[in-house]
């Protein structure tokens, strides 16, 4: 079903002209500060291998591994800066006890960007995301501050992550009406285990011109086949990123009986295609036309090499249907109501309308 891709088969991000690779390199694994991840040597090998193969889309955040992630990227980039699209995020608190060191407000944004520029050893950030909605900052403050950073040349494009669909669409409409920089990317959790974004967030992104960037497409390793039922006795996982990857998988809800059942179907399809479960799970996200570039969170060079094989996966319609069925979710109201034959009958009668291409 998939035509073979490569990292230099670039895609346009949202309604912008920015070209990005079909798989992004996630750098949350760069650094050992949280008790898991890659040391400087292994992170450098991962970074170089990705870029040498034509990859250009690097994803990090101000607080990943307490700033080590951004520092590593700054060190690794060197004279390749201009060919790379470096995305980072603001929002997460950087100084516990300081009420203004985190959040979506202007002070947090501006100070976070200045610190990120320093760690990344660059004059500009290609793509700045709001990391997570804080439910306190006015949207006009966020959008105007982002636009000011773009006008100042410190940020080139802006995006948003982990925010309700109604808020993102409202922000995009305000930006359009006021002539401020539009949002071009939406980063959300999306995988065979987490498909609820198909209800509103992904359709909203397609309608409003945002490219979808899935994080955790392997559900913290669950879809890679790393865990079994013996791992379900995990106590629920903590709310802290420090610890182990298993803790993250449990805290995010992926390590569950449902998640393991979906992983078994992924394993079966992988065996049939001669691919690994990680490659199949990543390839499935690429089948969604709204998806621009899933984020790979490789901890070792071997994991990166394995993940890159997702670009070569070919699935039959039957295999995709089995994956879809195993991971199916209820779309809920109004989606299911509007799709019912009775509802469509009273709306359209006998009128046949070709779908918009």
C-alpha cells in the first residue's frame, strides 16, 4: 500500500512552503538526565546518521532532559545549521518555585526562546511550538507574542501542541483575521493505541492548514513489542518523566491490556510483511493524509535504523483493515450521528454529491 519513501522525499508542512522530512528526529532521548536516554556519543551517532541520510527535521523542547537535549543539538549541528529545520517548544517550567518560569504567557515565551537560542547555538528557531495549553493565558497574548518573535527574526514559523481543537481553530481564525503569523503545525499524540485525535484535532488541522506531527507513534515502546502482560503490574506510572521508559508508557496509558492486544496485531502484520513491529506502527501513521512527519524517539543508533525502515513498509488493504479494526475508537457525537443513513437521508434526500478532492 505504501510507496517507498526516503528522508529526502520532503513534504510541505501545513499551509506553509517549509519542506520537512517524512520522519522527524525526536531529541527527547538526547541526554541521560532523566535516567534513560542516550549519552552524548550515542546521541551524536543518531543525529549524524539521520542528517547524513537526508533528514532535516529535528524536534526538541526547552525542558527535555533539563536542557541537555537542546545543548546536544547545538553542538551537533555545526555548519549544517542552514539545511536543518529545528523545532523546539516553550511552556514547561524551568525554575521550580518561580510562578512565571512556565506557562503560555509572554514572559515565559520570550525568556524560554532566549534560553533555547543560547543552548541551540543559533540565531533563530525554525519552528516554535506552544507545548501544552495552560488554560490561563489569553489567546491574543500568545499569538501576538509569537508574531513579535517572528517579526524580530528569532522565530520563523509557529505551531501548537497538546491543545483542544476548539482552541486551536479559534487561534488560527484570530491570527488570520489580524494578519499575525499563522500556526502551521499541530503536534499531538497519535498512534494505533491513541486514535481519539481522529475525532476533532486531525480533521480540524486539515481544515485549518496545520500539518500533523504525531508524537509517541510507538506508544512509548508498547507497539514495538517491548512489553508483555507481566509488565502490567506497574502501579500506574508516575507523573514524572524521570525514571524509566516503562514508567512513561504506564503514565501515558499505553501500557494496558488494550494496548498489548493492539501490539499483538501489529506483531502479526509485521511477521507477514517481513518487517518489525516498530516499522509497521510508524508506517500506519504515515497512511493518514493529514500526517506530515511522525517523530521517532530513538535511544540507540540501532533503533533509529529500525525506525527508518518504516519508509519502506508496504501493507495490503486487508492488513491495514486489521490494524484499524484492532485499534478502532468510537467517534461519538456528532460524528456518528451525522454519518447515519437516516440523518444523511433527511439532509440530502436523493441528491448525490461527489466528495471534494
